[in-house]
């Protein structure tokens, strides 16, 4: 349906010679980020930065990313055109979005995990419990897209961030019995905030670029968005795993991998597979302590995400608060193709 509607609604474009692809930049940035994130994600299992599986990939990945940044100012058409950061609006909007994505996408990975591991819900039920967040975003996204063309984003985005912060705060208080009504209501409020944040920020980032810069600007913004999501997922997973590892060990109990079993690990397994408790009876007080500790670990991780959401208010304060004209047509010449369409 979307393809058919796009063919009917969007203006036709004329194919023109494209910019050359930056293979050198890709060979530095992609493996650099992958190696760095691999090192970060190995930290919970290693337990220390001194482990070669942690510091070695982080070091090599960091060197490749730094080399990419230095290199990207040389070619005419780099993989990421970092020269666009000379545009103040693009820089402020991108920094705001990057910090927000780390918090929101990183914690977003853990919301269904809480329902699966702490509440023992099925995958389908966990997905349905996450639906209010999508419904909230569906309500505000079209409204935010229209407002972005009429109201400066500096006057709307902070209010949307307040909604997200309110929703996040609820998850910093979770325990194994937190009301689903409260959690789903908080997810809906967060969805409202997300819909009022992402589209206006994207519009602000690209609106002041000229037509020939939009393709590179949208690439820069989208790749940084993906990087922020990856960093957020790795960071929140590391924090949660580290917290979980602090659970009390069960004397003499080891898992199939030979690792000592903790109360939190056993409680989560039994919560997800209740039949195991019948085959291998476990002290109910042990399960209760383990489940409480695991829920507390989730809450601690959500506190970090909540702090990052609050941190987002700092760059958001520098978003434009006055209406600024679009520069998409500034370099358009007679007979040239029309300026790109920015999709809200």
C-alpha cells in the first residue's frame, strides 16, 4: 500500500549521475564501530577492561574510527560529510538526537526483556504489552510533522522530552509486581513523546541545508542515528549484565557452562520455565530474592537511561526557537531537478 501511495503522491524525479561511493571510508568506519562495540559488549563476561577480548577490539575499533574522522575531510564525497557540522542547526539537532537515541533505543531493548524475564510472559504477550508505545507515537507523529513546518522545534521538542522523561521515571521504580496498567500507560506517554521528538529534530537538522547537501545530510543524520542505537543497546546491556552479576551465588550450584549459578539467574529461568520448579524444587524464598534482585537491576539500568534523557534537555535548549526559512531552493537553477522532498 505504501509503495502504491508513494508512486501516486510523490513527485517524479529525473535520474542524474550520482556521487562516487567512498569505499575507503566504509572500510574504516564499519569495522571500526563493529570492533569497538564488540569490545564493549564483552565487558560483562570478562569482568575487567584488562581482558584482551575487551581492550583489543576497543583499541583497534577506536583507532579506525579516529582515522576515519581524519580522513573524511579529504575526499570530495566522503562516506559521512562531517563538514556539514559547520551548520549550527544541523549540529545542535544531531547532538540532541544522538543523546536521545542512546537513551531511548538502549532502554527500548530492555522493556520487552523485563516482561519476558521478570514477569515470565510469552514473546507474543510481551509484544502486545509494548504496543501502547507504538500507538502513542502514531498519534503524535503526523501532528509533530505538521507543526515542524509552522512552529520552531525549540518550542515543541522540550515538551515532548518531558513526556518521555515522565514515562522513563515509572520504569526506574519497577519491581516484580508493578501494575501493567501503570507500565502500559507509561509506554503510551513515552510513545507520545517519541512521536513529538524524532520528526521535528530530523526536520530541523535538514531544513537549513541546500538542495545539493540534503542527500549527504540525511545520510549523516541516519547513520548517526543507527550508531546511537547501537551504542545505547551495548551500553544498557553492559550495565544490566553487570548489575545481574552482583546477585548472590548459590553454594555448589553450577550451570551447564560450568559458571556458578546466582539467585537472579535461577529465578529468571524458573520464571520463564515454571515446569522446572516442579522437576527441580527450589526454595521459594530464594526465587523471591533472585527475582527482586533482577528487577532492581533493570530499575538501575533504567535510571541510567532516565539520566541520559534529562541530559538531552541541554542540547535541546539550543534548538532554534525562532522560525527560520528553508534553504532547499537557494542553489536551484532553471531547468534543474526539483529540490528533494523531506519526509516527516
